């Protein structure tokens, strides 16, 4: 999904994740490249809606906060989990996710998959392997759904993302593209 900044990308995956989490106790895992962005997303949800079952697992957490987050994940008290792509290499996180029903993986800032994007991150290329290994460990025959979001992506970047998930997981991602229309701006 490509929505311009301020176009509702976060809401498009947060609302379904929190609703599904409430109904089925499923966990949505959001892979995001920026620790500050993950922290901000969780704080905004908490400020707006109070006791939201969203957590972030990052280097900003103290050991006590990290343990609390891990316990919430393990006990089903988290429905939305934000992690950096590097966190997917953690055996602890893998063990925890193996015990939870995973509703979906959401990849935020998905342009990071592509060398044609403006922020290529090699750790993004580990995401499919992690999902595949998790599915094997859980004995799943059908794939865990994946959604990708970004504010900007050129056609080559979109093709790279779609090719990656097709080759690595056999998933056919369908593009949804919204165009920026800013009626409040005028140029002379």
C-alpha cells in the first residue's frame, strides 16, 4: 500500500490488528526500520485510546521494560508488536512468536527492500526467511499474511517488493496506491 505521508497508513494496519487481537488474541507483527517511529506509534495509540495492547521491542527499553514486553507477548497481552528487522534474528523473539497465533506481518517503510528505494536496509531481506522458518516451526501449511506500506515507491521499487515476496514466500501482493492530492496547497 502506498499512501502519502498523513494519508492513514498506520491506521490501515493498526485498527484491523487491534480488532482482530481483541476478537481472537492474534498478534500482528509490524517490522519498522526506525526505533523512534515504533516508540511514537505505540505512544500515540496509548495517548489516544488508553489501554491499547500495542508494544514495541527495541534497544530503547530498559531490561525491566523489555522483560515486561516479552511477558505481555507470551501471555497474549499484546495484539500489535513493533520490531526492527534486526530483531527478527533474536532466538527469544522467534520462540515467543512460535507460541502465538500470528494474524499478519506488516512491513512499514517497505521501500527499504529495494536498492532503488531511498533507504535500502539489508536486514529487510531477512524478513521472508524469518516468516518461512516460523511457519515451518509452527507446522503451518498456509502462509501467514503479509502487508507492506510506504509513503513513496517508484515502479521499480514496487516490482522489487512484489518479486521478493513472490520468490521467497509464494505470495502475490496486490498494490493499492493512493495519490497525494493537497487542495490546501497552491503554487504560483
